[in-house]
């Protein structure tokens, strides 16, 4: 059997759109300061492990390239103290050849390092992005209710780009530059230990500055990344809601909201820049002063004959060669902190508990339901004392659904009727386990749905929501999402006919026409009919329809109802209804009031015996949460 996938078309219970869960934690600097950058980054190891050999080779090549660069000052010493002092042109040309070969070797080795890391790190990024997307599909609706889509989007794009950049550059060069600095300092101490001690003078203040910088920058970097997520959310919502914005002339207010968020992000980025300027001011100025002091002392020593000119040139050349490794400490630490916060943000999502792929509390095989037409007392769709409270509801609040007992017999259609907010849509979402019941149980033909793998359950239950979601694909692909994998044109044509959606054949490319993002190139009624076609295309065993005809005109509605009656005769169905015409599709009606079943009977029985139902059917009720 087929089903429409759980596309989260849940109109009930509007949640406050999210800054993400992680954004709230990160805005206090204590959270960023309390975590270990190294411990956080080690969580990337499972993704890096498959390419560890290539990355290790790349790091080794970079270390060799850097050490080759440190040989150049030694060649200069040989040239100054030898061929230059002896006025030997052949020796000078030989030294120049050595320098050229060393320079070319260094350049080639760094080029090799870049080639070694490019492909595997692109694969790491792709693997992490695929895992994130796959995990998002498995997370429960309660998670998506809490998180803004822009926050999730920024984690799958900007944050992963930061991680790839960290693995490609800072991760390697934190090691390479550390080795370079150690080897360079050893070379300088060997050449002249007194000058070497002068060069080492700024070490302690530079280390203290780096520690302070790391603590402060971590909090600001996290805040900036969360603000990027908020800004992404605003852009996405503005694009998707452009018709509303234009229709109400709200483009200026939306632009102001965007500008305010942009200014906030700009302020945070400037705080990052100030921190970087502070650390650079220290780690550039102090070593430069040390080099200047070493130069003065070295010139005095050369003048006194204590030190050779070649040794001084080599010493200063080595010191200058270490300027880049030392100067880079600031932005390497900054990129490492940004990578650590990106890692935190990525795993905040990955650490969320997904829906289990199999039965709740079990990984056993799929449950086989008996053939349709089973015992009317135990078969069909049944709610046994079901209570449901939304996961984010405050403790002690009234549940959205309270002790629901309802039995839809095999082959029967039941309409759900109730005032706005009575819980009709919430009840329908429990059947395909878009939400888990708080207590009680739901059975399909006598089998508890929590004992069935979700994939099997959703292959038995097809769903059409009042707010239809279409994807950026062809009409045929959208409809056949609800069918078995081998379904083709016959099944598609049948479903379109039932939903009175033959307009698809008249489009420029027929059912191959691309509907565009959210299907907004179609009218509301057309989208709703395609969603209905998607629900019925797979001959579902159980059918859940949430006011599926609300956007149709009277004539189209009548035609759809006539075709739908044939489908309902072959399935067990629950239909959320607001209009009497939709109610008449059902065999019986259940009145939902305040989250409880107030009455069950036929349409005509309830009209005679229940004042609330008669009132609802006499007017037009809006949609509910």
C-alpha cells in the first residue's frame, strides 16, 4: 500500500518560530567558555577517520615544505660568510641556484598538500550534509515545531562550509606552524643563544593573550552564527510569504525587520573584528619589537667581532621566516573557534532523538495486518482512551485530546466535526504517528500502531492535509509520492480523475509540468486536489483526510465527492469536515468538543439530538489548531 509521506502539514498549534534551541544556550558566554574546543572538534573524528591517511600525508608534506623554507636562511649564511665575503661570483650563482631550488620545492610541496586535501574534504562535507538531511527527515514533528527552518538551513550550509575550511587549513597549519616555530627557534638558539633568548621574550604575553582571546571569541563566534540562522529564517519566510507581504503592503516593515537583524549581526561581526585586531596587535607588535632588539644587539656583536655577518643574516632571516607562523596564530585560533561552534551547532541537531525506524521499543519485523473485512468489533481504526499533550506544553496544562474512545469499523467512513481548536487535526496526526500519544493506544485492525514499524504503518495510512504541500517537482512525481514504487501512468490517471485534477493534462507539459516551490504556481484548489490525488493513488487501507475539499468551488466539490464515494467504499476513513456536504460523505459523525468526544451518530441523528452539532452545521467554522 502507499501513503503520502509525513510532510508536516499540521495546521494546529502554532508554535513560536524558533531561534534554535542552541541559540538560546549560546548567547551566554559562559556556555562557550565552559566547553573545550579540542573536545568539541574531536566529535568530527568519525567523519575524518576515512580520510585520515590522506590528511596525515598532507600535514607531513606541509611540515616538510615549511622546514625547507627554514633551510633558506642557512644557505644565506653560507653565501654571506663564503662566496660574498670571498668575492666568489661562481659561489654566489651556486647559492642563488640553491635558493631557487629550495623555493620551488617549497611551492610544489604546498601545492601537493592542497591537492591531497581538496577531494577528501569535499567528501567529508558532503557526507556530513547528507547525514544532517537524513537525520532531519527522521526527527519528530515536535522538533520541527521548535526549530526555525533558517537555523537548520544555516547548519547545513554555512556551518559545514566553516568546518571544511577548518579541516583544510587551520587544522593542518596549527600543527605545521607549531612545528615551524619550534624548529626555527632551535635553529636561532643554535646560531646564537643570546639573540635567541631576546626573540623568546614575547612568548609569555603572547600565550596569555591567546588564552584570553580564545575564551572571548568563542562566545561572540557562536552568537554570530546563531544570528546568521535568524537572518536566514527571515529571508526564507519573506520569500515563501511574498504574496502576503505584497498583498498587505508590508514590504517596508519586512525590510526594516531584515535591516535590524542585519545591523545586529554587523555589530557582532565588528566585535569579532575588534577581538582579532586586539590579538593581532599583540602577536605582531611584540615579536617585531623582539626582532628589532635582536637586530640592534646582533649589529653590536658583529661590530665587536663576536658574531659573523652571515650568522646575523641567517638569524634575522629565520626570525623573519617565523613572522607568518606567529602572525597567523590569531586567525587560526579564530577559525578554530568558529569551527568549534559550528561543530556544536551541527551536533545539537544530530544529537536530537529521532523517531525509531521500527516499532516503538522493538526492532522486530513488520506487522502483517489481516486482510480487509476483519471482525467489525476489533477491526478498523480504534482509539482506546487516548490522551495527548503537546511535548512543549507547560506542565499541568489541559491536554489537547482527553480520553478519546472512538471506533471506526472496517470499511466505514467517519467524519470528525468540532469547533475551532477542538483538536480534530491533532487527532488525525496521531494515526500515522506524526505525534505519539501521551497515554492510551491506537489500533489498526486490532494491532497497536506503536508495535508497527513506521514505514509499514505509513504504507497503510494515507493522509491528505487541508494545507497541501507540493514539492519542486513535476505533478506526476508529486502525486506518485503516495504510490508504490512500481506505480505508473494508469495509477496516476485514476488518482487525478478521482480528485477532479484532470487540469494537469491540459498544462503545457501535462503531468510532467514542474509545479515550482510549494506549488504556488497553482491555485489553492488545484494544490488541494493534487494532494487528494496523492492520498488515494496507492489504494490505501486507511485514509485520513483533513478537510480536503475546503478550497474547492461548489461544482468541483460535488464532482470530487461523487468520485470520492467510490474510494471510501473500499477503505476505512477518517474525515475532518466543516461543511455539511463533506459530512454527508461519511457513514457516521463524531463530534469533538474541548478535546473530548461529545457525541457519535449519523448526521441526521446528531442534527436532531445535539444542539452544538446543529449549531456547527448551521454556520461556517474556520480552521482549527
